C-alpha cells in the first residue's frame, strides 16, 4: 500500500482554533436546543440530581471514546489505547491505529458516538422536561466533543473508497492499495 494523504487536523487547524470552534458549537447547540425544549413544553426546572448530572458530565468523554472503540471491536488487535496525562485532573484517552483498517469502518466509528448519544439526550429532554436543562447541557457538551470527529470525516470523505487508515506521529495516513 502507498500513502495517498496524511491528515493531521490539530496541526492544520491548530488546537486553539479547534477549541474555539468547539466552544462556539457548544454555545450554539445549547441555545438552540434549550429554546427548542422551552417552546415545546413549559415546565419548571429542578436542580435535583445535580450530583448525577456532574457524574454524567465527567463520564461523557470516556463513554464517547468507548463507543469509538466498540465500532472498531473487530480490529481491536490493531488498536492501542494511550492515556495522555497532560492534564492531571482530566486524562485524554487516545485510540492509536497501529495497523491499517478500512476507511468506511473508521468513518463509522468517528460518527457513531454522535448518532448514539445525542438522540438519547434529546429523548431524555423530551421525556423528563424538568431536567431538560441537564440534557441540553450534555447535548451541547457532546456536540463540542464531536466536532473534531466530523472534521476528520470531512477530510476522509475526499479519499478513495477502497482506502485504509493508519496512524503515525504525523497524523492519520490514508493508504490506497497498489495497482496490480
């Protein structure tokens, strides 16, 4: 296989720009979804179960990463889990792709958390309107986390259909089979 292109979103966009875009997306999603919940149902809000909400906020990122991994379960021997402890209070979990995996499976793993968790948050806000502010905050936070996944999907969408993805120090490599 040969390398068709290398994608390193963090170097291309910069961490500060990605953080800014993620923050803007979080605020926009929160505003739109909160207004949406308020327009459909008028009910009082409660701060009961706030501790449970904080636990959900802390667990959201690890659950998000676990969903990425669950989709790639078939290729688990080709993936290693790296824990980055740059921030001692909040470690980052990175899935490193050591051997090539199909582009389609990788793209599905990138969008899976968005399409699994976000409908749960919307449903929770509809079914439990007194806690809709909690679900709205979780939805907004998760959309901010998903931004980088969709940036990678955007870059992958331009690659050949039969390509494979592998990761190295420079980012993700899109590999294409050599012509026979």
